[in-house]
C-alpha cells in the first residue's frame, strides 16, 4: 500500500468501496436517529452495517477510542462519545463515522435535527444546519487540480461567517488513506490562493466545523467530547473526496446510497 499523498487508480478503487461503507453507515444512523433512541444504539447500528459489508471501524484505530462513531448533541462539536442518553425531539445531533475497506479509510459527518418539532420554515436550528450543508457542497467545488488548500479553507470560512456564525478554528479537515488522518491539514479558515496546490488523486476529508456562537471550544470531562464554551449549537458536515482535473468525486455521499 502507498503512503503517498497521490493515490493510484487501484487505491482509488478501494477508497470508493470504503466510501460506500461509510455512506451506508451514516445513512443508517440518520434514518434511525429518533426520539427515545440512545447514542449507544446508533453506534451499534453503524458498526453492524460496516461489518456486514466487509469493512472495519476506522475510529477504533484511534488509540483509546472504542466506538465506530462520534456522536455530538446540541452544544457538543466533535469527538462525542456514544452514551446511554436518549435523544429528544429537537436535539441537534452530529454524526461522524468512518470505515476501513481492505486497509483504506474514509470519513464523513452530518448534522440533523431529531424529530420534527424544529423543522418548520424559519426555524433557527434549521437555518443553522442549512448553512453548514450549503457551505460543504460549495466548498467541495474547490477541490480540483490547480486550486490550493487555502481556497478550500476560505470557502468554509466565508460560507459560515457570511451567514453570521463562526468556524471552529482549532479543528480541521485532513487527507485520508491508509490512516484516518493524513497530510494535508485543511483548516476551517484561510486565504484564497495560498497553501499546498491540489493535484489529481489526492484524497481529502473536507470538514465544515462551526458554531452558532463565537466558535470557542473546550474539552468536556470525558477527555474526548469537545463543546462550545458559550454553549451555543455546534455543527459538523464532512465528505471524503477525490481531487479531480475539473472537479471532485465525492466518495461518501449518503444521499446516493
């Protein structure tokens, strides 16, 4: 297997299969995240989907982490440990999951509102999540040959801040391949036309990590979960992609599964 930043056609084929597993697991959790369901139950569903399809949990390769997903609720932002707590209608749930297929990792995340109470037109929670999703898709269009990491980072920052929210600057997207975090790092903020130039065959996990409030975060008492210091809502949208000549190929789009 190659540790090069550019993946071969054979390696990309395996990454596509890995992406399907991650997308299936993410879709399963989204569909089952209902009031009364526990975070541990959702984590088990994700693990079962990945194993059933011949894969392994990416996140379990992180030293000391024993779960297939990271699940964060409301003011939690990233790295939330699945717990026995039951979801309630109106909770904002962020789902982060990764799979390995024949040694190749992919990673994806999505934020949803549990139940229907907060889904009415004009809901602030709904708008908050719409901004994150729209920013992700717009940013992915920057992931083609000739662009730079700064173009991706600037797109994330502009999409979030122009809507009145703030990116979480202490966490970032990343390359991905035979490890779940590889070079290059992809900050949530930056300047256009700066940083590493993108080339075809790079595999990137592009992440929109942001908060309804000022974007400052701290670690909770469990040594994993990261929360907003002002207890405002946290949001997370992520897709793994292959950088192409004129556009990006999305590996983990759960909507297409």
